[in-house]
């Protein structure tokens, strides 16, 4: 298979690259990424050094995205602005990338006759749950943040093109991921980084918001199954079956690092903060034979160890130094296409 991965220098995308190269060594990979603040070529360093995938620096909003798509057997679309707090401050980049960029990519895939398209979305499009119940693929879309609204819009665009134009697409919606290479603005790596440095851990409100956590390796294995066997036009939920309050996760991290719970600092809650997410992924399990394999305690311990063992990576990301890496090491190797 010749596979193009958008957003492949980000957290989940880069983990999917490593998963795919390990599981499918015969596949050819092209990674396309704009390299915004969340894109880091160091996430792909092992694959790039081995020459096992090609890198293209490009915005999915660019018309030139058509060229790297030619001859591809499939596209898996991770590229997105994804941080809720940033979308609350200014949603313009979210609309441009998540909505306009996805639409441009759909049009380019149609023109290039790409036979398979996997659109990676989020459980946040469903909104907020009460104390009971789980999101299913039939749950109504009720996004509450600008980020979630743009992802819901992109989901609907993809599904509309399936219905109207028989666009060969599948949509996935996943719960909260954690694991290596995650940008430390997100909850778990932020808590780990702060605790490692002996600094305050900012927790919204009283820390009672509940999230369904899934290790990124389990998400990648689910996406692999969807890519190969998912039915066109269908939505597949992906979850870890592990509901945890934010305050509980913060305390687990402090305990693992030998730090005092006195480092927790409750801060003013995020506007419109969803209380609880929980995923029902019975459809994905039933149709694709997939189940999450990583228990949260094990996955969290592995994640903390990864950040401790990769302190230089963390320091460069937190300082912004990583953004020079592309120019220093890959500017001549990166393939670009005329627009």
C-alpha cells in the first residue's frame, strides 16, 4: 500500500507512522505536515533517518496538495488544530484547517482518484455527557467548543461527500489519547512536565471533569483496522474504556514521580468545559475485532518513563527550540511541490 498521512509530525500521526512501519514494512509512507507549533520532525526522526518514509512540508489548505496524492492507495487524515483553549481564544485557525483544509483535501483526493480515505475525528463532537451513558455512533452531534464544532463540521463534510459523490471515506471518533510525543499543552504531558520540574500543576475547577483515556498505541491499532477493513460511509468510535477524573490522573502522576499533592493548583475553569466523555466502541470491536490492550496504570507508567527518558525532547518542545530542527536537518531532504 502507498499511504499518505496528513499531520504525521504531530502526536497521534507520528505514533501511527511508527506503528505502520513496524507492522507493515512493505508499505510506502508519505507524511504531509505544515509543521505548525504542534508538528515536530523529531517525532519522526527514526523513520526519516532510515529512509522508510517521505516527508512533504505542506498545508492541507494548499492546492498543491493534489500532487503528493497522485498514485496513493489511501489517505489517513490527522491534520487538525486540536487544542480547546486555543480555539476559545481564537477559532480562525481551527476553521481554516479543520473545515477548509479538510474540504480542500477531499476535493484533491477526488481529483486524484484516491480509493480510501480515513478521517480521524474526536469524541468531543458529541458534546458533554451526564453521570451515566456512553456516546455511540448514533449519538447526536452537540459540540460545545469552537474546536469541537470545527471537527463536527469536517465530519459532516466527509459524510456528505460519501452520500452525494460516493467518496470512499470512513470516519473515526476517539476519546482522549496519551502516550509518547504528545505536545505538553495537553493534560497528561503538562502534568508530567510540571511535576518533573517541581512546578505547580494547574487543574481546571475542582478537577472533576471525566475523560475516557486511551493509550495512543491502542488508537493506532484501531485506525489500522479501520483503514484495512472499515466499511465506507461508516463512523467508528474508539475508546479505552477507562474513565478518570482529571484530579485523579494528576494525583497518580504526582505519586509516580514522588511529588506532593500540594503542587496541585486549582485554576479558573475553562468556559463551557464539558463535564464527561465516555465512548461505546462495541461497533468497532464487533465489526473489526479490535479491543484496547493497554491498561491505564501500565500506559501511564510507560508514558511517564518516556518523558523522563526523553528530557531533551521535552525541554526543546517547551522552549520552542524544536522548531529550528527542520531548517537545520531536513530542509534539503524535504520534498516540496509547486502550487
